[in-house]
C-alpha cells in the first residue's frame, strides 16, 4: 500500500517548506484578507452581520495568538486550510464555514502574494532611495575632482568623479521608475475572481480592494488568477538594477587597484592575507559583484519559470515562484545596502587622479576642437593633425605636457602642407585637463556647473520619489485603519 497523503518525500520537499514560507510571509495578509472578505459579505447581505461578527472575533483571537501558534501539521495541505480550521473551531461550523463564500483559494492566494510582495518592494524602494542619497552627497563633494574617463577600458578624456556618479544616479532613477511601475502592477486586487470565472454572489470587488490597500481591481477574472506579468515586472526591474550596479562594482574594483590608486575603500571593508602582510583586499566589492550576479540569476529564474506554462492557475506562479523571487530581492537588496555603506565611506586620491586626468593625451579631443574654433580648420583635418602630433610625441617618448608648438606646426606641415595660426598659450590651454572639463558645460556635461545643474534635477527627482513612498505608506496605513474601524463597528453592533 502506498503511503496516505502526504507522501513523506512530498511533505519534506514541498508542503512543509511552502507552509513555513507562508507562515512567515502570508499570515498577517491572510488575516487582513479574511477581515475584508467578512466585512464585504455582510455589507452585501451575502451573510448576516452576526455571522460576520463571529468570523471577525475568531480572526481577532488568531491574530492575538500569532503565527507561531499555527505550527505545521502533516496532512493539512497549507496555511489557508490550517487557519480555516481554526476559524471554524472558534466560530462554529455554521458560521465559520461561510468565510469562503464567493471566494476561492485561488484569488485569495494571489491576493496574499501580492500584499506580501508589495511590502517587500516598498522596503527595497526605500533602500534604493538611500543609495541615491549617498551618491548625491558624494557627487556634490567631487564636482571638481578630476579623473581620467575611460572608453574600451582605456583612458579616453578627462572628467570628474561627480560626472561619473551622475551617470550612476541617472540609471538608478530609471531603475526606481521600473520598481514603481512593477509595484503598481503588483498592487492590483484579484479578489472576487474566485477560481477564475468570478462568482454568482453579488460581491463588491472594489470594496475588497480598498479595504486591503490595493490601488485597483484586475478586471479580468481569468487574468487575476493566471497573471505572471507582475512577477516578471519585478524580476526585470531587479535584473536591470543588478546589471547596472554590477558594472559600477567592476569599475570600483579597477579604481581600487594599486596600479590605478584612485579610491580608498574604508578599512572596515578590507580583509588581509593569511600569508602576504602587505595585502589590504577590497573584498566587499568582490562580494557585491558576486551577490549582484546571484540576484541576477534568481531574477532570471523567475522569468524562465513563467515561460511556456499554461495561462491559468498553476503552481509554477504560486508557491514555486516565491523562493526565487524573494531570493532575487534579498540578494539585490543586500547589495544595495552594502553599496550604500561603501559609498558613504569612500575616499578618493584626488591629487593622483588630477595628475592622471591629462596623461595619455586624453585632452587630444579638445586640441582638435581648438583648432576648429581658433585656427579655422574643418574637424576632420584638425583630427588628422592632432593624431599626427600624438604619434610623433609617443615615438619620441614625450607626454602631453611636453608637447611644444613647434611639434604641432611640424604635424600641420606634414598633414596640411602649411603651418597654423596658433600659439603656445592656446596649445597649453587646449591640453590642460581642467580646461577640458570646464569647456564641457552643455547639458549633462562634465563641467562642474553642468554636472551640478543635473545633480539638482536628480535631487528633485529623489525628493519626489521620497514623497511618493511616504504617501504610499500613508495610503496603506489609512486602508488598514479603515478596515480595523469597520471591524470594530461591526463587532460592537453585535456585542461580540
């Protein structure tokens, strides 16, 4: 004879872990949903006020005991049935058994998962805001900190550390927008969809949504049960943030090398070698790079798991989707917190960076531009003259600081067959990395005033996002207060 339900292997690997996850994440949302449903059923005349009051009193007693009082019991399929048993025990079978009128475990489960996920998303939203605040403060501190900017991993043009960080903050703003859009999709109510076709009872889906803080109702009862796009929206937002932040960690690891000698990771994040006394390893950046990759992998697992499954009720997008989704959130949220702490304590080797900003002929573009503006050359000819000058200097083992006007004129003669109306002062100015940066004063440019203006815009965007978070948390708190007040009124009316 095969073992009775549940098979011990199924119990160990499926039911027990799923129950424990639900106990940790869904207990309080479940009781809130029970309150809302009982209230709505009474308000719509589907059950009597006395019946609703008995259910609400039972829910209150379960609330008071907390989730630990509902330990896993083999043979009880999930937390929903465990709680339902307790409500029936507390309220009696005639009244307790009516809680599931006009509702299925399908629409309830979808609602609870969305409620738990939105809580996590708001916490993560706050952490990303903290990272943006940290980067804003650091960028304002380094508006005039020269450094070499890189393309193809090679020194390309002088820039400032603030200009680099402004780029980082810009993609974080977009990632925050992705999170907000994902949150809006998550925070829609499936309640009233029942199994997936709706219900014959005159339920008020909008009332249920309002009592539980949902911003909208999912109109299609089929989509309310079969939807997976809210899960992939979250996964895609996490992927984007992990990708962008991972690239920044790669940059910081390079800047932290002895060869680059550009940044100083705080000693609280350094680890020593067991054999090499001189080593001070910036391992926090390695952990960040790896953890972001881990989050990226978990988020990709969510997308893959949602691929090519039936469009309807399926465990693929119910209990089974929770672990990789929350693991992705955990990994990326931990990474954001770590990155914030790193940036909060980061120091730069400013003098060294300023020296290196002009090395390797990184100001050659500005010299070509100067020949266009001040010597009247077409840009392509100016580019050819400067390229010849750089080649000649490198062949002689000279740096950009050692280039002379005579060398420029030699290059012009070789390329154009004539000399140029240009002075040594103009040449020195064009090759100066600080002049290079100051000249880039257009929108989003590296000049301190241009970067500062963009930082002001990004600061305003940060303030707006902070205000949205505060308003959304307040809205959810007001929905909870409205529900609790309605529960109290109904119980008082029935003297329970």
